[in-house]
C-alpha cells in the first residue's frame, strides 16, 4: 500500500509525534468528492453537477495538501524522548468517533520505532532485546489499550541512524509486529527506509509482508 493511495480513504488524519504528549495534528480532513463520476449512468443521473468544479475543489482542499505533506515529511527528526506507544493511543483517543466509527481503518507509521520513556526504553541493548511477551507485563505497555481491532497497519521503518543499527534487530521488528497483533491490528506492509533517503526514493524501496 503506497501512501499516495491514502487519498482513497474517506478521512485522513496526520499527527506529528514528538517527545511529549499530546501529539500534534497537522492535517485532519474528510475526503471530498473527487469530481469523477462512476460511469455514464451516474453522470446522467447527476447531470446538474459541475464535475470540473468538484474536481478542482478536491485537488485544492485535499489532494495537493496531502501531496505537500508527503513531499515535506521530516524523516530525520529525532527527540530525546520517544513515547511512540502512548502517542498512538493519544491520537486514537482524540480522533474519537472519527476512528471508532470508521469502517475501514488504516494506520500508517513513519518511525524508527525505538520507544524511549521512563517506563520502557529501547534506546539501550537490554530494552531493545526484549520480546513483546517479556515486555507486555510492564504497566506502560499493558495499560496502553490501543484500539487497533481490524486495523491495517503500514510501517515505514526508518533505519540507518547513528547508533541504531545494533538496536533495530529482528527482535525489535518482531516486538512491534507482536504488539500490533496483540491489540488486534495486522501488518499490511513493512518498508525499511534508509534515513538518508528522501520520501520519494524511500517509497520505491522493496516492501515485505
């Protein structure tokens, strides 16, 4: 699943996860009608619709802002703290019915997935070596209660940062796969992204299920 195809969803919300809660929403909007009729019959049935005007509104209010977000996404930003799990939960709770009532829920994560909080940290070899089964008894993880039931998750896994090679092991990847599955989600695509690559190049990389 490419990020560009996110514009096919009914609503798109983008949040920036920094070192502290709450996460910052930088885009959250329903997808307007695209201005393209679904065949001749619909075109005739809705003959009073200005399809060109609808298409223009769609491009200006939705498609172009989304493409601009993609083009300028800061993939190399780092913070001292990294409450990834809590931030995902925070975003889901604040979306409220926009999340809980959605019929086709998708979550896309751009991150090195190195959790770093006082309660649990993967910034050291000991923490990064923990499996999810070993870590889920920690209250911070146990009490996260992420609503990921039937959610398709795409991960753009930022790699290659200084010092991260020894932490981003197969065990680390498995930790996150198991965490997502534990809360009812499923990995749709997992894309390793070298941190020096720009977004346009990174999405052309090989994805694996």
